[in-house]
């Protein structure tokens, strides 16, 4: 089972703050952190829009009756 993204982000941040890393290791960790943060954001957006679409399908008749 894979570790949740938020946990991966927290561990990478802790590693960046506390570990003695070579410049290359630090750059690699920073890139991975940026990738995971973007992935987390994308997942949140996907979930949000799925919720909106679900709500809209449940309330389709009400939405169709709006005067605009």
C-alpha cells in the first residue's frame, strides 16, 4: 500500500529541514516535494469538481428552472 501524499509531503519537509543533504540530494528532494504538492492539489481539484458535478446532477431540475 502506498503512503498518502500528505504524509509523503510531511516527511520530505522534515527531511529537508533536519537532514544533512548534499546539494544534489536537496534539489532532488525539493523537486519531489514540488511534484507531490502539485499532485495533491490536482487530486483535491478533481475531488472538488466531482462533488460539484454530483450536486448538479442531483439538482438538475432546479438548475434547469432558473430564469437565466
